[in-house]
């Protein structure tokens, strides 16, 4: 990428199909159509809405173009993140469906604020049969947690569980 002047970052001649970042302006429509027809991946940015540019204390067309070019390099990463986010959401929906259909007992656990399908399923599948524990405090020990101790003489108070 190189500075094309007027806030435009243009591709190098030896890099066909490279992303081209254009700043919103009067020439943007025809320029973006021409670059797209030439096989470039065109990204249009409104510099006033790009915080990195709008709030920069040393504004110039050259600096704006450089910042847009740097942001353009991040665009493929953003596409990957978008894909990963969609995949994670799909898995979240599958977990919620699994919790509802195959393990309805998780509905009780999910009523607790902050406990979602993943936590509820993990708890239910790890414990398998909760009736095997005489006291609820024994579940923590089974999972590797232990109560804090502050024994003194004959006093043995029940304290909170360690993390």
C-alpha cells in the first residue's frame, strides 16, 4: 500500500487483489467501482467515524492514508474473528439445545444468575448422580475444593470454600 493522496491508500502494482481502503468522498463511488472491476477488495471508511483518525492530534492527508492502510491490513483478521464469533454462537445454540432436550435438570441450575447452559451441563455431567453426596459441602471436596479452616480449641466453624 502507498499513499494515493487525498486520504486514499492505493495498492502497489505488484499486488493485484490487495485490499484498497478509500476514504468517503465525492470520487469514492466511481473509484470503488473501477477498483472492484480491476479485482481489488475495496473497503470504504468514513475517517470522521474512525476513532483512531478522528481523535488523532496530528491530522494530515498522508497520515490519514497511512492509518487507513494499517487498518485495512486488519480487515482479514476481522473477517476471521467474525467467522469465529458465528461458529461460537452456533456451538452455544447447540449446547443450549442439548441442555434443554437431553438434560432438563439443567433448567433448575440455569435459574441462578450467571449460570448458563455450559456451566449447568458441566456441573450435571461431572457429578452424574448428586444423591451420592450426603451433604452439599461434599460436592466441593469431590471437585477438589476444600473449606477454609480456622480451628481454635473446641471451635471448628464452617467457613467458606476456597477457590
